[in-house]
């Protein structure tokens, strides 16, 4: 298993502190994207009986959207306070919520039909973002679906200007790095082939859907066959 750097370890600890503080108001903050959770689950399009893993689940809204459609859902998060909110929600008994680090998933290789991450990658430094996507790829079945929901920018110049300035006010440095990064190159690097994308929330958010061929592996120590 690859060892985390001190900076990455400090990041994880700061995330846990921040989200323990935010947990009581997090659902209020995410009201504008509540409908997007269902749209994203539909866009992923799992087959009946599919297994789903939602990483960095927060208070569980994306996991619950999959569960409402009858899928077998597991959801993990670093922060106990966020999961405590998740398990109080209607339908939470249909989801297996547990503490877990998305950079080092406890699940075996090729375990899930769908692996999703929603509004979390933008909070991560690039090195951690790559680890998370690599682990998501590892635990997805060959040909399985990777679903990413996160911030985007509208296509028109004025919309891009306004959305960027507004979101940047409260998201800060990691958002700026994420929004101008080459996500497509990173997906290709970790073994995810993009199969579709959708603009949402008037362009302020985006959904990416990809597929893995199973040739890449994560931080468990297994080698990349490519």
C-alpha cells in the first residue's frame, strides 16, 4: 500500500474537522443540487440488481438516490458526523453506510457495478484526487460504470465569469485548481474511458460517466497491467 505524505495526512485531518463543523447545515447548503442526485443516478443507468459504491458520500443523498431505484448500495465517508446525518434520513436502512477512506478502499478488486463520487473531487489536492479515482477504478467491475458529479462552468462567457466568481468565494484554492485542471487526462490516466457527460444546474455543475476495462488497479499494491 502506498504511504500517504504528511501533507496528504494533514489534508484528511483538516477535512474531517471541517465537515464535522459543517454537518448540521450541510443539507441546507446542498438544496440547489438536490434534484441533481436523482438525475445523476438515472444518467448512470445501472441494470436491475446492480451493486453501487458511493465514496465521500457526505450526508448520503447520492447513495440514497441509487437506493430509491432498488440498487444494492454501500456508501463511505471520512467523517462520522456526516454519516450520523445520513443514517437518520428516510430510506437509509437500504444503504450500508460506513466510515472509510476513499484513497484506500477496503473492498476487493472488481466488486461493484457502479462507483460514484459526488461533489468531493473539487475539495481534494491533485494527488489525493488521483488516488481516489484509481481506487474507484480498482473496485469497479471490468466494464463497470464510474460516475462523477462536480462543479462545472457554463459555456457562455458571462455565465462562466459569474459562476466562477461566486463558487470561488466559498470553495477556494482546491476549487480553482479543479475547475481549470484537465480532468479528461486524469480519467484516461487511471483507466476510465469517458462514455458520456451532462451539464446541470445551468452549467454550474456537470456529470461525467465513464467505463473501466479493469486493467488499472488502486493503492492496494496490485500492478497496472498496462
